[in-house]
């Protein structure tokens, strides 16, 4: 689904991503691991159009998407989750989800009179969809809670929920488990697996928790110093000498 070819992203003279090539197969939950500073987030940001690459190519289903802005990628079903922005923390969980789909009539201010009824109908549909998403993620009891009051793990679930408000195909998750307790991490893992199996989402997941990676991801790609070190099943990866050395070397 996603093919990254010989990607470079330099910051001044520093090669954060240094000729990385990866493939994310349709229907997979691909893990991306590696020591801090390996270039994982930078790679995600280039794929998701947040940062332009210095050189290299990214394709989605054979189409060149290199350097497309996040908005265009969003419409193609390629999503990278982001932390709930500060501005949205005083909105409720349901409202945060309702914000996601773009191109709603509410954005076009023309034809206000005729549009009004349609907007109301769309809002009801959006609210219903948001409630369905929250139920799927087992946080429907938090629908009317302010997003700013959620725990770290609940916020991660809400971020995942945002991808469900649109027709996502491939979702990039950066450190899904950071600062999340074990119970919620399992809930997040279950949600990812269900989205993968029941809705056909392809995932690429950066995470440091190897239990989580081992349980969810196949294959696992290992990066170090801007390059891809290894790719394979989680248990094979953990036996790989170069991988062990890369982790011990930091
Ligand atoms: P990872 O996510 O694997 O921990 P990052 O992609 O965040 O690694 O960072 C890779 C390297 O690139 C790090 O050494 C980091 O300091 C550097 N880096 C990341 N973003 C920038 C930036 N905007 N400007 C300069 N250096 C950066
Ligand atoms: Mg990172």
C-alpha cells in the first residue's frame, strides 16, 4: 500500500532519515521500532506530508504522493494521528470527533438559508457517528466530558477515534502507548486489531513497548541512525545481532 524508496530527510548537515526504504503492505499492522533519535518520527512526518523530504519517493497504491500536504493525504485515506491540540481541550469528546470530517456544509457560508436544515441534519448524523465511534472504543461514557479532562490513554483512544470519523485506509500512530497504563494500552491494542480486522485498516505503529509490538505487529521494521536495520517477525527481530547492538549502543 505504502512504499518508501530511498528517503532522505536532512536537518542542516544532520541526516535524520538517511536513505530509508520501507514497504507497508495492505492489511498489515506494521511495527516501527528503534532507539531514540533513529528517525522514526521524522520518517512518519515525511510520509504524512508534515515535512518535505530532502530526496526520495513515497507512493500509495502505486501513486506518487511524495510531498503532498496532509490535507490531500487525508482525502486519500492516509492519516497520522496528532495529539489533541490545546484549543480543543475545552470541547467535549463528542465535539472533538465531530470536528474531524472536512468539507461539511458549515464551512461554506453561502446559501445559508437553504443550508441550515442540511447542516442540522449533518450535525445529527455526525453526532450519531461520533457516538458509534466512542462505543467501539469503549469510551462512550466520556462523550460529554471535556477532552482536556481525559487521561493520557483516553486521549490516545480519542486520537484513534478521529481516524474513524473518515474513511481511513492507512493510519500512522506515533508512540501510541507513551505514558499509558497497561489496561488502557490493552484497550488501545484491541481497538487497533479490531479496526484492522473489521474495517480493513492498515496500520504503521511506532511503539517502544515490545510486548505490545510483539502482540500486534507483523512485520516489524527496525530503524537506527536514519536507516532500516532489519525487518521481520518480532521474535526474529529480537534475536538479530545488529538490532541488539543498536539498542545496546545507546
Ligand atoms: P525518533 O522518533 O526515532 O526518536 P526523530 O525522527 O524524532 O527520532 O529524530 C531523529 C533525529 O533528527 C534526532 O537526532 C533529532 O534530534 C533530529 N531532528 C528531528 N527533528 C528535527 C528538526 N526539526 N530539526 C533538527 N533536528 C531534528
Ligand atoms: Mg519519535
